[in-house]
C-alpha cells in the first residue's frame, strides 16, 4: 500500500511539474494579438515603402527601358548596366542611370540593402564567365559607393556568370549577347526600418 501511495504521489508531482512548466511559456491573448498587429503594421509599412520606390523607379527609369520587378520584400531593376564582350568597365551611357538609382536610394531609402548581380554571355568558360560577372558586379558596386555616395555596408556584389535560367537572350553571344552581359540591381527592404 505504501508503495502504491508513493507511485500516486510521484505521478501527481510529475503531473504538477509538467503543468506548471507548460504554463510558464503561456502567452496572453492580448499580448499575442498586440504582437500580430505590430507585425502586420510593419508588413504594411514595408509594402508601402516597396510600392513607393517601385513607382519612383518606374517613373525615373522608363527613359532607360529598364524593367522594374517587385518581389517579396525586394525590388529588382534589370538592365541597369551593359558591358562589351569580355569587359567589366561601366559604359558612359549607363552612368546616368546608376546616378539616378543612387540618388533615389540615398534620398528616400537609405536603409535598403542593394545587391549588384553580375552576368555574362556564354562566350567563355564557365569559370571565366563567373569571374567576369563578379568583376562587373564589383564595378557597379564600387561606382554606387564612390560616385553615388551609398554606404559601403549597404551595397553587395555577386557574380552569376552565364547561368542559363537568367539569360535574357538564351545562348546568345557577340553582338546578340549584349543583353546577357549586364548587372541587375536588387533592392532589399527586409529588415530595414
């Protein structure tokens, strides 16, 4: 009988410990609702910021025949800069567009993170094209920092080379491949305030 009582007491104590531990992380409905409301407000604010910069960029960049794409928490500006075959020097024709982009970001969206994505046509080896695409992305990043006045921690560069699923004109080289030899800018608002 004493042994049975000990099991009952232990079982009861165990149940109490589990119940009390489970309640220690209990969130009141009011606190939960307030947190959800705050998150929704932040999402709406971020979406308004994205809509604002997309509209501003569309107005500004129609003259450059650039395509503006809104993604979740991001805006992509395609064809921000084109390059000659096997070159990573920014053309004078593209500098005005980069200047306009930097001004919009600096004046209105200084907390956004910018990624310069470099691409190449399939003329060279895959390794060469990745290096060349990285040089192109670095050139645009450096231009945005040094000439455009953006913060160095705010601008990143990545080279994708000749990736097939990102080519504008599939497999095109030489003159026809110029649309593939480009840098695209992705503006990321995730985590910005």
